[in-house]
C-alpha cells in the first residue's frame, strides 16, 4: 500500500449562530485545510490542519506507505490521515495503533471568548444543554472576571465548571489574591497559565497555595524536565505532532500527571484527539478542540458529548466518512471579512476608554499589555461594548483619534 494522491482543500467555516457575534469580532472567519489521501489500493484517509503544509512537506508522503509514518513527527494533519489509513488497512480503530485503551469515554470541554457577562451566561446555558460540563475561555481585562463568574454561576447547572485561561498573566493583578477570590465560586474549576511559563518556581509556590488545580500549557523546556519538578496539577499539549504527543504521554504517565491535547479543528481532529486520549495512561484531563463552535463539517458523523464525555469510535481508522458535497460547499464559501472595530469600555466611576480591535491581531483582546499602552486588571470595575463602524461622524472621529493616540482615556 502506497500513497498515490493527496487532495488539499482549503475551507472556510461558519460559526454557530448564537456565538458568531463575539467569535467574529475576536477572529473573523476561520479557515482550515482538509487532506483527502488516496492509496494505490483504493483506501481513503482523512486529515485536517490549520495552515496548509508547504508542498515540499506534502510531497514527502507521496509514494510512501502510511505505516512509514507511525508516530508521525512531520505534520499533525497529514499524520492523522496516515493513521486513518493504517487503521482501515488493518481493520482496527486508530487507538489500537497507539497503545492499550485506558478509557472508552474521553472527557471534553467547550470553548468561548471573553465577552459581556450576559453573553457568558448564555454560553454556559447553551453548552450545558449540549452535554458539556466544562467551559474554557481566555480572560480579558476589557471585562471584569468576577462579574462574568457571578453571571455564569447563576446560569450553570450543578457540577458545571469554568476553565480560566490567563494567557501567562499580562495584568497588574496580584495573582495569588485573584485566584483565591475566584476559587470561592462553585463554578470555578481550574486555572491555566496564571504566570509566565518560565516562572517554574512561581508555579510550584502557587500550586501549594491554590485550592483549585493549576494547569500548565506553555513550557519553558518543552514539557520535559520541568514536569518532574511538579509545577502544576495538570498539563496541556497544543497541536503537538503525533510522535511528540506519544513521547510526552509517557513522561506524564511516569510522573502520574493528568494531561490533555488541545488540537483545534473539526470532527476529524476531534476524533483523532479522542483516539489518542483514550490510549494515554494519564490522559484524563478534559481536552479542547473548538469543534462545537462551527456550524457544519466535512464528515457525516459527529462526536457529541454526554455528561462531558465522548465515546471512543470502534470502527476501522478514525471512524468518520467524507461528506464530499459539504467539503465542496465549504471550499467555495466566501464569508465577509470582519473589519476593525472599537472596544468601547466604561469604568464604574464614569471614565471611558476606547481601543481598536483587529481580528488579525486577536491576541490584543487578552494581552493588551503587549501593546504597552496602559496597565490593566482582570478585576477592574469595567464593562465593554463592541462599537462597529455605524457610518456616523462620531465613529470616524473616534477611530481616527485612537489611531493617532494609540488609545483614548477620558472622563
């Protein structure tokens, strides 16, 4: 069996209607690349990634056996397709090509962006109704995290938890005090990257003092030696190649450390992640893929959670089949670009602050400190509106002023 052809399809995805407003403002339309891989004996394997791999990378797979890519360290998307083909050829589900199955149900979480407390509460209601029990979001100093938490607490069913991502802490908050305050809410579940990744000693101390789990995602030494120092209660690997993830899984197991894979994508990616998590001894931490934020997909099957868990497929390969019609529709889909907009914030003392948000620079929404404008806090008495270009002179005047001054702060 040899790889004879690799179709490369660049698709555009539509957000689910109820969450499209805030996701479009943060990121604009999202594109993905789907690989449809054909072998000389008629099998078809599916893979998916973010940016399209360079042609020289794709060409490496042509003429090879899928089994040459066991433990693939070259491409997560193409490696996924190789495992799909290997499983179909051998007549076994993908997890059996990775190791022993440690669980038949894998924990999964849902995802959103930081926005108005009312919309955060709606998000909790929506995802809880869909069978999720965890919600992750990156905190933003343009919203008050306590106000958000109280709104979500009111909307959440018992047992629903929030995974707070601090994006390595870019505010002037005293992080020990803030985590202690959040920990008092029943809905609070865990805290990801509350300190800069290189501050391992800080993590060790924070873990001793915090009543909720500390999660480490960004590793100063690539998730190797620092894990043995036990700076966190759980660990995350983001978009790791398959071979890298397998090796790290062994390290986490040796250290008895829960961990998960955060691989963003559609159902193809979600299914591959589910197979991998089922075969990793300590892969017990809820994983994220953002699949739930998109309206449609290129495969016919769906993996939907029940009480926060996904059932591991038992069909040969990944266990999903291509929907060629939907693939072609999404490949031809052209969504309007989200233009820059004004972040209109107001403090409870009446002070107003205006910034420009650019979907092509979405990190600004969670780490505005990188623009070196003004110190901010996750717990400031602030609320924010999205001010889109409404064609008024007021909008044009303010937009031009922000461009000149960097940001506007006025009484």
